[in-house]
C-alpha cells in the first residue's frame, strides 16, 4: 500500500517538475511581453484536443461545474499569476504563492472535514521558508497589487483543488481535463485581447516549438498526470507537490542559463524537499464527496489543481 502511494506521488510530481521549465521556455523561445497569449495557447488548444480525442461533453450539472473549476484552476489562476509576475520580482511572487499548501489545508478542513494537524502547518511554513531561501533576493521590492494578485492566485488555486475533490465527475479523466482547460482558456481570451491586443502575425520556429511544448507537454500531458494524482491523493498532499516548480526552475536556470546557485539556495531547496516528504507521509482520514448524484465508493475526483509555476522565479 505504501509503495503504491509512493508511486502515485512520484508520477504526480512530474507535473509540477515540468511546469518548472515554463520560465526557461517562455524567456528563451516565446515572443516577449506576451504572457497571457502564452497561457491561452497553452490551455485552449490542449483542452480542445482532449475533448476531440475523448468525444465526451459535460452532462447535467457539469455544464456549470466544469467552467467554475476551469476558471479557478486555469483561467483565474493564470491571470492572477501573470499580474503578479509582471508587478513583482519573481522571488516575491514565488514566495507568496508558496502559501498555497497552507490555504489548501485550511479549506480542506472547512469544506471537506479533513483534520488540520500541527504537522501540516509546520510543513507548510517550512515550505514557504524554503522557497524564500531559494528565490528571494535582498533587493526585492514589494508592490501592493502584485502581492494581492500572488496571494489571490494561491487562494484561487487552493479553492480549485478542494472543489475538485468535492465535486466528482463520472466522465473519463482526459475528458474532464479537456473541459477545464477549454473553459479556462476561453476565459483568458478576452482578458488577453484587452491587455495585450491582437496576437502577432509572425512566429519563428522557436516560437512554434515553444508553444507546442507548453500546449502538448506543459498542459495536455501534465494536467492529465496532475488530475490523475488528485484521484488518489488528498488535496493538501497534492498542493505540497506544487513547491517543486520553483525548485526545478532554479535548477534549470543554473544548468541551462548559467545562473548562480548559492549555498543558501541549496539549503532552501533541501528545506522544500524535506517539507514535501513530511507532508506526503501523513495519512488523512476518509472523506465524503459531492458528486451531484448518489455517492459511489468507486468514484474519485479527476479535476485540475494547481497550475504552472510562476514565470519569474529567477527574475
């Protein structure tokens, strides 16, 4: 049983690890100053592709539940993420966003009846401290709107994870993944047009390859992995895995871009990994879920949780 859980955790951890490469792909391969366009191209085509492959549309209450979850897990989170990324140094954005496991733990206690333990709280505080050591810079300056956006993104994502566990879809995993990527992408379209204007008319080969990576690997594949993990793992345990994104982003910046990696950053990475291990070794008590239908012991929630890592962890 323990080995099965470990396998699920390790596979699910691939998703935030891949999301940690977003910073590199965005800065090195995509057009500059088009972050929301990148989010739309990342999510909307991936969602439509999964819907086309599964040929499954929402039914009943899922016509409104899927857009709500898509707005929380994809669209709303992405918009707030990019506001924070533009108004804050990456270190501050990542550090504020690292409170997500703590917020998820609180919401799980309030909405799902999970027990909020001292172990979880201390692990969450350690995770925030580790991320701050990893990415925070001494000359970083605060911006009120940016801080609110970063905190709002963490709260929105936490709500999405918890509601995904409460609302259980009987549809196939890839179908529910496609619904929410599509809903989130559609929500971002008007925001993108208003804030960034019409998309560019010319793209380089690197641009196309970068967008293809973010869409096929960074969204379609990784969100499916992430939602599969949500079937088996408690929301709080899942949220702790999102802390891997700034760790991977820092390592990729060091290996691929030649950025410095100080002993203090290495310590921060070790603290983050330790908090992950501690969080994953706590077993939650069973919970009930709301499917909108009769309860079923075989059903588990396949809907998305956290989104990609902040684009400027190493800024």
